């Protein structure tokens, strides 16, 4: 079956490419291989120009800063200039202000928390609202979450609760869009474990956590960015038609191995 995913000629809006190490770029490569038509969304003109050589000079691309209500309001018209139908949406954007370093969670600044919530979570709701009239009857929406929203990891800071809110929003969006747009529309998330991306490199203490996660995985090999990207493509395809309102954890088995014998011995001796 050469076209197992059946994404050939499907139009997918992809938000989040920042550079070649972005999860969104790994997703773009998988989608392009499957024959999908990609419309890229960049935060600003500068970022779009910077990535032109990456996505291709002729690639469909537009600008939308999700913190700017004017950009959100203009999004439908900008997308409609490229297509009158969207078969899928990938929301792979997140931001947290760690410029002052990590603080205990109870000392999180309100402005930082609300900004991160706006960009990383509520933007998905806003984008779906603005684009609802463009979604096809079987459209699939996928957002990038994390594998451990219930784990109070110091190095991830307040983004844990925000990603938990994103997971919850997935369920509420799935129901509301099925009622107001199409009963066959789906919304899901991919909860990836630690990845080596340029964004994660800016998180204090992330490298140590990444190496520890690698040891926890039964295969003793860290998750590759292409692995959650492939799951995103699957969720966008008709092959996953029975999956809705879910967060699919992609962690190479890390979550079963917290009490690995060798790691316990090293920690207690």
C-alpha cells in the first residue's frame, strides 16, 4: 500500500516552523513525503523570510502572530487566499518566558503564565474558531502536547499545567466542533517526551532531564523528532478516523520504566 495514509493532495495548515530542528519541520517532511499540500504559518515576516530556503521559495506561507488579535481576525482571509478547504490543522506552537531562569512554581509571574497560556493553549481555540468555515467535513486537527502533564518537573516550570490545559481543550474542542461544524471532525494531541529541539535548548536544566529520560526509556535511546511527527501524520489521516479527543503519548516506553533497577541502584548507592 504505497499511499497508506491517504494524505495525497490533502491541504494541511501547519503552524510552528521556526527552523530545521522544529517539531513542525519534522512534521512538514512527513506530510510532504505523503503528498500533502502544506500551507505554512509563521509568527512574523522575519521568520517567514528566514525559513524560505527551508520550506521552498514557492511554498504557500502566511504570517499570523497568535498574540495579536488583528492577525487572528485576518487569518481566515489569509488562508482563503490559498485554499477554500482545509483537511487538517497542525498546531505546534508554544512559548514560555524563562529569561529570568526557573523559579518555584508558586512564584510564577502572572504575566508570564498568562502569556504562555495565550500562545501555547488558547491560540488553538482561537484558530479553530476563525477557520471553522474552511474545515472539511472530515478535517483532523492535531496539537503538540507533552507526555507527562501530571509530573511536577522543575525544569519544565509552569508549562506543565499549561499543556494540561491544552489536553483538556482538545476534548472540549472535539465536542464543540463536532456539534457546530461537522460530526466527523476530530481534534487530538500528541504527547511527546523530551525532544532535542532549538526551543527546548533554552529551557534551564533541560539537557540533564533529556539525558535522564534517555536512560529511562527501555531502548536507552532518546525520542527522535521524526517519531512524534509520524504520529501527527497518522492522526491527520483517514487511518486514524476512530481516534478523537485523545492525547497519544509518544515516549518510547519511558512512562513504564521510572523504577528501573539500574537507575534505582545508581540513585541509592
